[in-house]
């Protein structure tokens, strides 16, 4: 007798158990061969010493041979906790005639020896592979993953199709670590664009559209959190979106100089103040 319905071996329950079995197999495979993406798209690496940040796009660094050069910074956040003069920076070669610099500043070493990501594209690249492998058990049924999709007047990171309803999914990167080293915080600086995206998810959710906000920690953590001290507008937007029906999921992902690797989902604290 089926433990979900009174019918013996009904089609719905067979699909349910098959999905659980497939997810279990995928999870085990991810433990053995973790899904990940390379740092800054891969490429030659070298270590340098951070000297200055004349603007949000450029880092001035000193190479091991004493050469002073510039590197591109993809992360437009303030990074005041990360980019201190003298810290070790991991550079990834990004040669190209049209590039103003030949290096990308992809990671910075923390005082404890761990690495903090400066590559803001990593979470989306990782989530594309994670979603294709169906590694987020909290999500409804879907079969296909589409990236950068316009829905109405807005563009969202992913739309998951093939299920009863399309699922609109937006990704946010949590690159800052709380002093307890167990929480990853977002954002690094106030962002009206991030709050607007969350408001758009809330509007869709209120209309019955399945919507998901995934907060990806670029570190091994037990939870992710919205930093209400840094951006109270975003914290309020996420809280309102959750109340409207947006599903909020955290992801723990291991980060090192090789790249970002999916571990598992974690809770996301909707409104968080690190300084009570």
C-alpha cells in the first residue's frame, strides 16, 4: 500500500519516488565529483600584492618580480573588509587586444588564509550547472533551464520550464562572511537594482507565478543572510517578497583558488543585523 495515497503503486507516487531516487543519486554523485566552475573562467594564475583601488573597476597590484600593474575588478562592491593594502591577490590572466588590463583580480586572501571571491559571475555560472543537475530539492518540478530571460519588462537570471508552471529564479551572491564564519552576508553595498529585482519577483508571486530567490554563499557556511545594516531597503524587499510567496533558498558553496563548488542548500535569514 502506498504511504502517500490509498492506491497501490499509483502513477503520481511512482513519479514522486523516481524523482526522490534520482535526486539522491545526483546528490551522492555531487559529493564524489562536486559540481563547480573555474575561477574567472580559468586561465593562468599568479599571486600579487594589493596596493590601491583608484576606482571600483581597477586594482593596482605588485607582482612577485616587483612590477606594478593594474588588474580589472569585476566586483563593484565596496570590499572594504577584503581589499586592504598588503593583502595577497590571486590574478587570472585575461589577455585580449580590447582589454584595458591583462589581468583580472579574482580572489583576495583573508587573514585566516582562506580566499574571498572577487568574481561576481561565479554564482550564476555555478547555478546554471546546479540547476541543470537538479541539485536544489526545494524547487518544484522542471525539466529545462533557460538563462537571462525577459519576463514582461524585466530580465531574470533563470526560467525553469517543463513543469506545471514556469519558475522564475533570481540569484544573489553572498561574498561577505560574518565574524562567526558561519554566515554569508549580502550585500556588500546598498543596491537599488537588487531591491528592484526582488520587488519584481514579489509582484509575480502575488499573481500566482512560482518565483525563487537563491542566495549563493561563496564559502562553506550554515546559513546565508540579508544584511539589513548595509541595505535596509533590500532587507525590507526580501521580507516583503517572502511574505508574497517568493521562496528564498540559501546555498553553501566551497570557494578556493580553483573555483566555486556546490555543497548543499542552507537556510536564508530574511532580515539580519550583524550588529544587534
